[in-house]
C-alpha cells in the first residue's frame, strides 16, 4: 500500500481569514479550529469523516499561524479547475473573493496565476473538470 495525500499544511499570518478564503474558493467548510494554537482545518463537506467511499478523497487544508511572512515564490502550489463555469468567469469570482493576479514568469500559458490574500500563488486551469 502506498501513502495517500490527505492534507496540505499552509503557514500563514491569519489562519481563520485564509481558511474563509479557501472555503469560498473550494466549497469547503471548517472542520476544526483551535484559536489558541492558531490552527484551522478545512475540508470537503461531500466527504464526511469516517465514511468509506470509492475513489479519491479530497485532501484537507490546514492553516497554521507562523510569525514570519512569505518571502519568495512558492515551491508547491494549488491548482484549481473551474467545475461549473469558464476560466475567465472563475478568475473574476476569485478576484472578487480577494485573490490577485500574479506574474511568476508563466508567459502565455493556458492557466492563470493568482495569489490568495496572503500572497500564496495558485493556478486556475483552463479546462473545466468535475
């Protein structure tokens, strides 16, 4: 048996705020929040904890407060695929949620690079996927 990708941990200054942004982006909900520790975990509402289901399970995202800010381009980033609208419409929606356009040297690519409210890069792919 190989390992399964179940969680992505993201360092940030405002775990609750960044969790709200990504919940809106992904249609996730808060699964656990420890304000004292500065940690918030979000996940898909479609996959209740403990329920067996065939196929891949979407990973949870855990946001943890750290004292230092982001200083360079991410070496690992999230790609999102619009599932019910075209890429341009999704980019406009995400910018309305607080994302910003970014240039990381992508040139004329089929994806669009944005940053979340704390400056973490992510890509909006051009092909819609369920």
